[in-house]
C-alpha cells in the first residue's frame, strides 16, 4: 500500500521532486566528471612515470665525461645514470620545423613509449620521432628524413613513432603558451648513429639520474651540487614538462570541490523547502495512516524514501553520465596538449563515497523536514492546520 502511494505521490508531485533530482544530478555530474578526468590525469601520470622510469634529476654541463658518469653511478641511492647529447636541428623539406634532437648513450631512464614501429635499441640505425608532431606532418614509420644539425645534413629513416615521460609538456619558446605540436617536437637516435653520420665523437651535455627512493632525491641532489662542478642540477619540480602537467592537475583539484559543493548545497536547500511543503500537504494522509494503525517507524521510512529514492537515482546517473561524458570530453581535450599516451579517466572510491554521503545527507534532511508533523498524533494530524496569524 505504502509502496503504491510512494510512486503515486512521486508522479503527482513530479515537478517538486524533479528539482531535487536535477540539483543532485548536476552536482554529482560535475563532481564525477571533473574528478574523472583530473584523477585520471594524475593516475595516468603516476603509471606512465613509474613504468617508463622518468628521471629524478636532470644534469646539464658542457661535457659529462666518462669519469663523471662513473662517479655519479657510485653515489649512494643512485640506481642508474644515462647520458645524452641534446641539441636543436631543423627538419629539411618542412617549413620552420625545429626538432629537439636527443642523442642517447643508452635508454634505461625516461624510456620510449612506442606508438608505432620498432622498439629502440642502441645498435639500430635510424630515428625515433615524436608521435604528435609526426601526425601533424604526416610522417610515418619507414619515411626517410633529413635533419640539418649545425650545418650538416643527417639522412635517416624513421624507425618508430614514440613518446617519452620527460616530454609530456613542452613548447618551442616563450612566445607559446600551449603546445601546438605543429612546428616543434623531438627525435631520438643512438650515439653510434649520430657519430657515424657526423663523423665525430659524441660529447654529452646532459645526464639523467634515477634515484632509488623519492625521499632520497633531495640529498642526492645536494651531494651532486656539492661534489661536482656541473652547470645545473634540477629535480622534477623544476622540470618544465613535469611541473606544467602537475599544475594542470592541481588546478582542477582546486575548483572541483567548489563547483560541486555549490550545486549540492542548492540541492539540500531544495530538499528542505520541498519536503516541508510536501509533508504539510500530506497532513491528512499522515493522520489517516496513523488512524489505520501504521506505526510511526513505517511512516517515517515511507517519507524518507521520497528523498532517498530521488537522490539515489540522481546520484547514480550523475556519477555515470559525468564519468562517461564530461570526464571523457575533458580528458580528450587534455590529451591534445599533453603527450601522455596512456591518459584515461578513472573512477576512484572517493567519488562513490561522496555519492553515498549525498544520498545519506538528502535522506537525513528529508527526515528532519518531516519530523515535526510525523510526531503529531492521528487526531492532531487529521485536523486542518491552523494558519499562523501574526499579532500586531
């Protein structure tokens, strides 16, 4: 009987309950959508950096010698060190395209994520090309490219299209705010390939340090700065790529609670006013139910169900729709700027817990809104409510 009355009343007062539904739905839609892509960006980065071993420290010098390499590797808490020669080159045959050319001794740190083509190996001759720039320039695996390096031309075949964890976010110069992936990118080649093409020995100007634990990064950095005469030693927080990506994540994590909280607060206020008005309109029905012998507990549960069912359906739909629409839309947009090949949305327990909390809160507000009339006796509830007259 009460179940039929519940559905009948929900339909009869659909306009009032739709307001509650809409506010909870929009609130959870925003919360789930924003968290879906912001948490997704955060989780994707953690997975990517860990699996492909993003360096903990960057060293810059005019020459990182063999003795420097051995001394760095012998430091406590240093797990590995890679050297590289990094310089800019022009891509011949394409208008105003600059390539950050990375000449690697080995690639155990900041390893390449291969989108297409062959896996990198130091004994393979060829180029591993930035996949984002390759898509814009219509460059494919197997194409032969010409690079102008310091006036000399290197003619090499593209072996693979790749991304790397230290090139997630980068721009050509200070005139650009966001990466365009149209006129600036990166390429990788082995030291042997570069040496054979240029007929010179490779002088490395970069070193990448992998530290065993995050807590030891600061002490290793200080030790290198103290014992070596390098031009600079920087950590992840000072890396343009890492810091730029993390800033985007933190920005979203800041405004998500504010935006969502606004809608949820409006939803709770809507519940209070709607349920107060609804229960007053149900005064005679409540008195009738009591007169028929229904216990207070059953009647309480019946009226709580109005807020519970409305908010439960709204919360579930809000979480799902937000995750699959807003979350996916924004993650796709972020993927056009950041070279994070594994970027994806996630649905963390925090979102589910918030949805449960919202439903519980709406149910509590429903109970508090109807408690006064439900406490009345059957005879009191069956009487028409006497309007309050303000005395002058």
